[in-house]
């Protein structure tokens, strides 16, 4: 499925391009600091998980069809929304041993390139595996660009905004997976991602996280964002067990909507670093 939005554009030399890459889809967003509305947005959602090689072919096809993506940009950011990542305290991080942080929890290959993001002022390093074929493509296309993991974007935005003393859980939904972030006293207690097939899978993992952290679903504040709406089965089953559910508001996100979405939708793309 492809969703698309394009506005008439002028003075394109200040435009910024953000691209979100996952094994289940691609999103492109073009913005300009001088404009209130996003200039261009397109999203391709895949019905099945794919490979980095197939993703690159999809990227090339989308860019061939849309001239705006072939312009020069003042900034280009690529965000990898992938399940292979690990958080390491900055004080303990050793770049020469980056693969050691991943190999016990994820299947990695000997020739995988290890990247890491440093979340300033939080003593957190996010270690992950970017898709180097896609990185090489964007370098050849645009020259210099920045790339990050989606968890880096989420943690940076949430930790900068959140300073309440009471525990709070953030649940960010993708297709067939979700990220769980728990804060207390403005500090990170948990950050993990879970694959699921049914709403029952999702609520099992969520309640298990609460149990392990001694959190009470009767009074814990839980914030939902990403690919979830009130009509979804995931929301309905969550409301059965969790009393304080709410959607992320616009204070955490880009103020304008994309294709009439809600403030809690497309959080990663809107908040690209």
C-alpha cells in the first residue's frame, strides 16, 4: 500500500529529507523550515518482511517516480527501524567490541557493519546494524548524510520531554512488533522490542514487563503511539487490563499532520534528528 501527499514547492534549496527504513516498509518526508506544512510525504507498507536488497530496489523505484526526491537537500537523515539493537551505558562502551553487545541476543553475520548512536546527556549508546547497501546508495545520491536507529530518535525525544517522578510506560507500535520504554524519575528503566502475531501476544509481553518492574497496570500511565488507533484490537485488549491509557500528544511531535494522521502517528519520521 502506498500513501502520498505533495504540496506545491518553491525555494527547494532549504528542504530536508528524512527516510525511515524498516523490513516492513519505507517512508519519505520532505520538510522546509520556512513552511508550516510538510512538503512531500510518501509511505510504502509491505505485506511481508523483506530483505535489504529488496528494500533498495523499492527505494530506487520510489525515487525514480518522484522528482522532488532527486533534488539537492540541505539535510538528509536515514532512520533504521530494525529489531537488532542494544543499549549500552556510555561509560562502559568499547567501540572495538560493538558486535559483542549484539551477538548474544541477535543473529549477526561476520561481515555485518556495526554502528552506534550516542544519546548526549543520558549516558546511553545504541548499537545496531545499518543496511550498508542502502547507506552506500544514499551517499552516492546525496553525498553527506546522517543516519540513526529509530530507538535513538524515540529515546532522545522522550527523555528530553519527560521528567515526572512517577513511572510511565511508552508503547510504540510497528506492523507485527512494538517497542516498550519505561521511565521513572525521568530515567530509563527498560527499553526493548517485541515481535507479536496476535493482540494476546502483545498484552502478554506488556504485562510481563510490568510484572518484572513491579508496576501496577491499575495505576501505571501508559502512552501509545505509532501504528495504533482506538478501533484496533491491540487498543481494546490493552484497555481490558490497563486503566490509564492515552495517546501521545502533539507536544512530543512535529505539529503538522501527514495525510490527516494523528499526532501519535509516524512519530519516528516526524522527529528525525
